[in-house]
RNA sequence: GCGUGGUUAGCUCAGUUGGUAGAGCGACCCCUUGACGUGGGGUAGGUCACAGGUUCGAAUCCUGUAUCACGCACCA
C-alpha cells in the first residue's frame, strides 16, 4: 500500500481509534511480563506500578472517569516509553450501597420490592446489573485509550478480593481493632442502613427553632429545632457557672404530661454547654444525638429511644405514636402553643445531615454496630495506633502528596477522626465473617445473646449450629485493600513482591479521606509498608457555570463518549490536560475540545507533508544537517530535556502546552516553511528532509502519551518505511507505544 | 469556629529557584490554486483583587484587608 493513501482524507478519529486500540491490545504490551518477554523492557528495569481507581458498577463512564483515565494513561505511557516495567492495573468496585440503591430504584419501576424478592433473589438481580455495568465500563474504558493490563483485572467483590477482606477482618478482630458496640450512629431511614461520618453530606437549609418549656411549672426554657425528640429527654444541661440556672442544678423535675408522655428531667451542669446559645439550657436527648449521648454518659443519665428505624415515633398516645417525626413535630408544636408553653419561634440556617447516596435526612439512633478502633495501640506495629500508622508516612515524607497542601488537609482529618463504623444493613457487599451460636432457646426467643461469637476466614464446620451476621461491610473496607488485594494478597506471589508498594496513586481530591487514607491504614497495618509512594490528586470537572458535572444535569453535562465521536479522543485528552493543574477544578467546555481537534488535524497534515517530502530519503543512513538545521535540532533537544524534567515532576499541563506550541509555531511554521524553500531551490534539501524526519519522529514520541491515537496511526504509516532498512537489528518495535522516550 | 485554595486579557486558565506578563477560545483585520478552509497569517486587549513591607527589582516572598469557593466541626 502506498504510504500516503491514508492521508488522502482528513484525519478521522472514528475510523482510527478502535482499530489502534486493538493493535495495542493484540501486541500484548499492556502487560509488563510480555514487554519483558518480547524484549522491549529489560527484566531488571525500574518498576512503575499504579492501580486504576475502580469505577463503581453503577452505570457508565462520565467526564470524571475520562479525566482519571487520561492523566493515568499519560503517566503509564510515559513510564513505559522510559523503559520502565510498567503495570497499570484495572478493576471495578461493587460500591455496595450505591449499586444496591440503584437496583432498588430500577425494581421499584417494575413495582417490585427488595424484601419481596428475598436476600438471595435480590442479590442475583444486583449481580446481573453489576455485570452489565461492568461490561459497559470496560468497553468505554477501552474507547478512552487506556493502556491497562486487562489480564490482571480485579473486582472488589470477586473471590480473591473476598478472601483478602475476610483475612483482614479476622486479623483486625484478633488484634482487638474491630469491636462491636452500641452507640449513636448515623442511620439512613431511606437506605435502611448505618453510614459512616464520611458518607454524610451537610446541606444548609432554613429551619425553625422553637423555644419553650416542658410544662407550666418547669423552671427553664430550652430551644430546639426538633421538638419531637424532646419526649426522649432525660435531663436539661446548663453551664456550671451560669447564674441564671445555678440554683436548679441537681434537682429532678417530673413532667406528668408532655403531649401525653411523662418525663423525668434532671438539671445537670456541663461545661460543654454554651451560655450564649439559645437560652443557655440544653434539653438532653441521649438516644438521638451524638453530643447528648456523650453528656449522658458523663452524668450517667438514662437513655430513652423514642424514634425507630423508619423515622417514626415509638412513644406517646395516638396523637404521636407511629407518626413520622416531621408530623409529630407539628403536633407537638401545636400542643405547646395550646398550652402556652411556646415562647419563641424563629427561623435559622441549619446544616442538615443527609446521606450521600440516598439524600435522606440522617436520624441519629443508638444501634449495635461493628467499628474499627483507630486509637488502640497495636503490639506488632510498635504499639502504634491506626491513626499514627496513617499519619507517619505522610509526615515523614515516605508518601508524597501532590499538590503538597493536601497534606495539611490529610493531617487535619486524622486529628478529628473517630472510630470507623464498618457495618452496613444492606445485602450487596462482603458479608461480615462472624457467626453467632444458634441454640434452641435462642431460636425460640428470637434473640441471640451473642455471648460467644465465631470470627474466622471460613465458616465454622458445624455451620448448622451457627448463624452468620446479616450485615455487610462498608464498601471502603475492601477499597482500602486495593493496592495489594489486586496483586494477590494474602497469597504470597511475585506480583506483590514486584509491584508493591505501588509507585503512584492518582485520584480525585474528594477521595483523600474515603479512599487514600483507608489504603494507608490497611497497607500499614497488614503489610507494614506504605501502599504508594506518590499521591496525585486531580480536581473536579465542572461545567462552565461552575457546577460539578453529573449525569442529572442532562444537556449541560458533557458526555465523554459523544465528544470522542465528534472530535476524537486525542482532542478530549488535550482539553483535559492543558490548563489543568493538580488539586484545582477544571471547567470543561466544548470550544476548547474543538480547538484541540484542530491541533490533531494539524499533526495529521504536517505529517503528510513530511512523509511526502522524505519519500526518497534513506532513513537508515540520514544525510548530515547543515548549520541552520543543526541549530533547530539542538533547540528541539533542549526542549525535550526541559519537558522530560517536567514530566518527572508531574507537570503534564506545561508539557502538553509546550509541545503544542513547538509543533505549531516552530515545527509547522518555521521548519516546514523553511524546508519548502530549501527543497524548491534544491539548496541543502537533503538536510531539510533529514530534519523534517528527525523532528517528526521525536515529536510523535513525545506527543504519544498525550495524543496516543493519532501519533500511533502516523507511526504505523511511517513504520514500513523505517523497517525496510538493510540491517535487521535496526528494525523497530511494532508500535509507537513501546518506543523509547527520546532522552538523549 | 478551625483549616485549605482561588482572585492574572471579554471568557477559561497557565506562569517553581523574585528580573520589563502568556496560551486557548472569543473579537477585529488580512490571506485563499500552498501539508492543512475542521485552514493559514496578524492586530487589539492586562497599574497580575486591594493596602503595606522586604528587595536594586515582586504576579511571584512576608503581613494585613476584601471577596469567592471548598473541607472539617458545631448546629440546643
């Protein structure tokens, strides 16, 4: 085939990209073992390893994923071209609560309820959905050009990762790091599960604050936004030095009828009460408030649960019993008004806790749950706590966070960290590997005492006498193991030895606590080593009006796959990289992408020109450059030195911009234009041709991590010519992807 | 309340050891048998939020102010 046939048409990404990806995949070079086998990587080469942040199996890819895939593919391709043994490991995340609630919603549309199906049947539906999502995600990921080693693909809920999770749980349980405790937890009434502190999203809303007293003869007014919880009050707390209330401290008042409920209220003094807030007196509801529970514990106050898992009242007469909390609130407020107990009603701004996944308002409830103790000293880790294990490697510089200022954010989070609630009342996920004895007495009473429990990697042998805990684990528990569970841990193997700790962890800065910190925790605790040497945190992608891009935005959001069809993947990549610096959000707009599409066209046309002009050039025996051309070549070499340094400092935006400008303003506008004159006048035309060829090959290589498709396509056209040299040892690797980065 | 980041051309943003400000897009003008009309070339446009300080010299370092985001906590 004539080398210029393909160039007769403008560059068409639609026709090219799938074909090029297949070429890469078929070459096997995504897999570092094959690179070594086929001699493109030395067996003792330096290692570059990185895990892909596993996308949730909840649907399809969005621009956030496209950004991850672009940045990480640049990192990976650069490392591979530098001759490093390079592993970028793919996988997907079962995303427990997110996936389950998605399937529940789908079933709802068919009029099917989760509990009608039962646990097993429901899980089958979820697994089917997860599998379909997985397939879509993998297909789309390949469209993005990601050079991932698919032979090592993992899933957070597959058999190997399951073993890793159970092994971890068992070890933490034996070390006393995992415990079961009855505490006030964040209950999601919609999702019907507990969630961790990090899964709460605060929303500012207008709320009414009511100031009232429990009864006409009660001496103190209190303020609250949730009058319905007051039927669960057991005390009123005041500041010990507040002169207004000093005389009442220590007394107990019986309120015979608070909207049909009898209350016993003790007046206590607690230093945490703020005198200036409200009336300076706080009605203590130990069962439905975290801070009140702490006060109650200090003063040994009784706790009275008055709200259940469905956010309905469990106390009172027909007026409020079984009513929703919001209804009960109104009823109690009108009761207060009727009885002249309400002093004040004012509108305030309030941060309402909502569940990240379901959007429901969190109901604090006392519940028996599993926790990870972050403060307990661990004997076989030099008596350090999990908190210390998370803190140290970052503080000591063993883990470098880019951009640097996120280290402070990280420290700040650890300082305020409380025990991690890891149990969830949902069905999809890793079931907790704990079994309770099933005795006849317990079966008949329906109540397990849990005196003796069995925790192990595998179920007890006499399984018929045991019943497994019905809860599953927080999805981040398995995500925390990701850097090494993907490499086969807990089974000893060479992958784990070779590729762990990983070189780089690249993810969005919104995941620093959820994921990054949890990986440090798990790796430090289980392996006694860091999970990664570098953390690169990118920003969020926003629309032009500054909103976080999400699918619910409809037309305003950019769908990466639409963009690829319109402008090509290379254009999208450049738009995501140029002007994007770590930690900062990126406003993505279609105009920019269109502009970089033009650049791809420029590369295409310039390459056509070069290939036409060098058709008679002996590529294995290049003519000498004249003085002028030698200077140009030296300038490019200097540029390569600069950008190589910048690549090593992860400054991809700068590198892409410099290459863009060099290609357009120097290579196309100066060197090509000069060569036209030289070739036309046949004055040093050999030198001009040699320079065109040298510059183009270097530019294709250095552009390749950023615009892999078009550079590979051109390389493939160029290749037959390069490999027709007389000497076979001169022949090149079959794909640009494994060419050497032009360091020298 | 504690913490972090931003404020640079009409818009979106770069600008790392402090040395007379850059890009893309947009605007305007010119070119059109040229590798490229999904084009090319060019022009205009900025007391780098404000006020002090350090310095021969500050967008860059220090202090303070304003303002916009974000994170955490509180939320009676």
